[in-house]
């Protein structure tokens, strides 16, 4: 007989509750967990197929070292000894800027970040790269200026809102909100509420919306400026709110006065009267906005996010119930890094700051490796991610990674990135380890779940946090821990905590190395560095979380963190660990003025000069590439690079090149045939899908494909079609606006050399 275990999905940031049947140490069946207080019995087909993620072909079970063109098994001691020696030699010779850590951005486990960053910082480097930098550099940089901290992004209070605006977000497919399809359907069917979709195409979300603004691809910023101008021209702005809560309004108001809104609407290819009516609704309803990659990775990425914040401030939606609110957190997603601080590094070749909550944009890494600069990147430690399929310009990454002096990959399989590494270290999966994620999706409640192991790992697999700890120990980054602390780790947690703090008071390096200290004490007893880190995190949680926890019923006290930890152990489905102060919704604003600071001087000229005339000219496409590729379509059939076995999509048209019927007819193409898509970066061949969901002039290809499985590449690797230099000035790749062309594929195809090597 098997046993059902409560856990969570690890395939997207919603982490919906799941129940998994384990038989003979193998996950066999999955169903939604009705007891999960956040997902409430909802799970999409990705989560219900998570067994395919857990059991990929070619599971790694022992450390591997590249020897010539082959990988040879080595012991953990040998692998860690050699990696540490090489890392130390490179840093001692070339300085700390030669070292980067790329990880911590997975959908299923965030605890490794404390350990990975612990190594990076102790070695003197600031070069942390994650998937947040892939998608959110401009958005989070703006958030840092407007709200004071880059991780203080404001999400929609969807359950209290009267009107939800989905701008560049197809929540019916991509989620990005708890129970998103159900919530969107509820709003769509409610006669007293309004669902708005601003999207170039008739997406699944736009199809159920009350209002659909089919904005021209790449014209989002112009449309936002148009709407702000209309609101000001009509005198509809929330004057009292602006006076009370907004700083810098006088500096920016003139940018929108005497603006030709009708001409701009024409360039945006939307109906002016419909835009005007939406503006009226925005100033008479409690509304909220949910933005996503459609604008984050679209043309004018940073300006898009800036204008969204100005539009919200003009209408008075931030910090208001039913508007956009900064949710509570157990732990912030990343950390604030202000490039105006002289201590904050920039990249040496591309001069970019860590804009995404302390994370640098992965798209610039190839240039940082290949620059020839004396302080160029020479060693990269990749953990729980696959940059050769997840990040822009696979060809540039292959060339760059081939030039590294040291590339280490932590993974569960021999991924495309691992194939280029010098050392490949076998990780436990998220169902073989203790872990958690810190996505803050709810308001006013603060939800948290500790996922525990439900199956035992094979072979010599370790948690990523355990691997980091081994490396930190070999590098000499962990202070000598007293025998008394080690002995008391076998006893109850509070006794251990008391003894640990007594020792830490006498050891100068104890606090900076605390994740590793916990890993070598409690983590040794529990066989989990991440689990020990979770306990330590809750014991030392910031004041704002402790106050939120008290409102949720966890009385204040020195043992509050331990009580929360035990409650989470007792509730594997997760629970509400905090509740925000709804009477003080602006408490999370951390700007110098304490207000929403809406003036960003670095964006002044770009914001002022944007108009219909300039955009009409700039939106013209080159004759060589007359179509716009949306590189990274969200679908129910893709899950980043986490689902390698194509059987989970058996019988589905999962990875296609999608175009409009009129486009297909004009090009002489038919549904189902093989077509070639070409961009500045390269060419890929795939199956054509003709759909009236697609806007004329657009091409859609999903992300997360092109993975090598059983020796074959399945689907299109869309990042062969994206150029790493095609990016916003803050670093976000413009994947939603890639000029391209589509044509029938010739019978004789020339395969890229890199793909031949992969196969």
C-alpha cells in the first residue's frame, strides 16, 4: 500500500497544493490538495503531471568531472577539493569580479540562495545572476525608485477589486496569481465587476474579457502615456490622493499636457473612444492592474513599467483595497541594490547594475565572459537552472561558456548547460529535499509552506544548499564551530538556539556565515541544510514579519519563530503565517519621503519625447524581418525547462510556430507544415499552427522547448532566435518584440554546428 503526502507544485510560482501518492519510494499519482489554504483544491495540468519532472531520463546520481570530451565519475571529496582550489586560484589571480553565481531562481526552491550568495559574498564578488534579472530588471528597478525597495512590487488586490486590468498578461494560461483561471472567470461572470485585457492578440484571457484593447505590438508605452494624458485633460486625476501620497508629481505633470492623444491612439491601433471610456472607468472604479511579460519583456520595457506606476498613481490605486497593494512577505524576493550607491557593482563590459532585487541580467553574461576585459568573468557556478535553454541567445552562451576557466553545474540531469560544464554535481529534486519558496502572492494574509521530502534521493545526490556548504567549508569560509554547539544540536531547537547565540557572540564570523553554521549543526542532524536554514530564518525574521505573524495568532516572544516553524511542520499543506495591517496599507513604502516617489530623472527625456510621430517611425520593421516574434508564449503545455520528457504532452500540439490565417495565406503556408523562422540571432524550424487567436503580423513560439531527451531535441529552442544584445537599457531582453520572417522550410536543412554537438 502507498501513502499520500501533502506537498506543493514546483513547476510555476503559484506552488499550488498537491497530494502525491508514494509507493515503494516512487511518486505514482498526483491530485490537487483541497486542504491547501491558498490554492483551495486548484491545480493545473502541469502540477498534475509533476511526476514527469521528478523522473527524467538520465538522472544524475554521482559527481562528474569533464576529462577531455567525456565525463568521469569522481568522489564528492575530489570534486569539491578541485572546484574550491580552482575558484580560489582564479579569485586570487584575477580578483573577485571574475566569479559569478547563477541560481536561486527556480520555481520550487529558494533556500539555496542564502548559501550561494554566502559563498559569492565571502569571496568578495557581487555578481549574482538569476531568472529575476531575465524578466524583471526594468520593472523592479522602477519599483525600487517608486516604492523604495526593488522587491516591493505591488500586486492586484484581486478579491476586492471592481475592475481588473490584465496588461500583457494571459492569466488563463500563465497563472501568476493564485487560482488565476478561476479568479478571472469569476470576475468575467460577475455583472458588477469588469475584466479588461490589453493585449495585441485575442488571448484566452482577452476572449473572456469585458473590454479588450488590442494594442499594437510594441506600443504599450505610448498607449499608457495616451491614457494618462486623457485623464489629466479631463481633470479626472485623484487630486487628494496625489497630494497626500505622491511625491514628484509637479516634476512630471507637464510631460502629459498638450499631448496629441487621438493621434497616439491611432498609432497604437486602438479605438480612441474605447480608450477614453476605459480611462473614465479607471477614475470612477476601484481597479487594479496585473502586468506580465507582455510589457516587462516588450519594447520600451522599463518605460512601460514606469508609465504603469504613473497611471496607477494618477488614479490613486496604490495602497488601496481593490487596487494594487504591496503584499506581506516571509522573506523578500532578493534584496535592494541601488546603483547610485558607489559600493554597488556594475558589470565591467556592459555597465549594467543589479536592477532585479540584487540580480544582474543574465542576457549580458556572454559579453561579460567574452569581453577580454582584465576583470572579465572566468568562473560561473550554475545551480538549479539551465541558461542554455532559459536565457537569450543560446549561441552566444555556448561560445561564452566554452571560454570559461571554470563552469560548475548543480542539476538533477545532464542538462544542456551541464554538458558544457567542467564539473556536474548531482542535486536532490524538490521532492527529495526540504525547501520553500518566497513568492508573495496574497493580501492581506501571508501564506507559507515548508515542503518536506516525500521520497528518498538516489545515489549520492545532495541538496543544493548542502553542496554549497561543502564548497564553503573547503574554501575556509565557515568558522570553527564549538563542540558544545555541535553536541546541543542533537537536543531541542530552543536549547540549541540559546547555545548557538552564546557562541556566536564570541565568534566574529558567525553571523555572516550563519546559514553554513546551521547547515553543519542542525543540518547535519536533519540531513538538510535548507531545513536548518528555514528554522534559522524564522527565528531571526524581521520586525514587520513578526508583527504580521502576531496578527495571525502567533503571539510575540523569543520563541515565536520556533512556534511558527513547528506549526508549518504540523501543517504540510501550508498555512497563513501572517496578516498585514489593512489599516496602514502604505506601511511598506520605504522611500526617503515615505511617499510614492513618481519622478525618476533618468527616464525624464525618454518619457517626455515619446509621441505619435516618433513611435510611428520607430515601429517600422525592416524589410528583411517584416513580422514580430513573441519569443516565449505562455501555454498550459510548457513549464520553463523543468519538464524534459515530452510524453507529458503526448497528443498535444505543444511547440508550434503560430501565425494568423491571413498571414499564412499571404505567405502560401498551410497548417501543419514545417516552416523556418529567422531573426537576427539565427534560424529554427518547427511545425506551423494557423490560429485566429494570433494577431496579423505576429508570430508566437513558446519557451521551454528544444530540450535534449533520449538523444533528440524536442521542439524549438526559441532562444536560438533571440539576440542577447536585443534588450532594454536596464538589461531585460525584449523577447516580446523580435523582428523575424517566416518561410517554408526546405527539404534539406542545414543543422547548426552547436545542435550537432548536442545530439
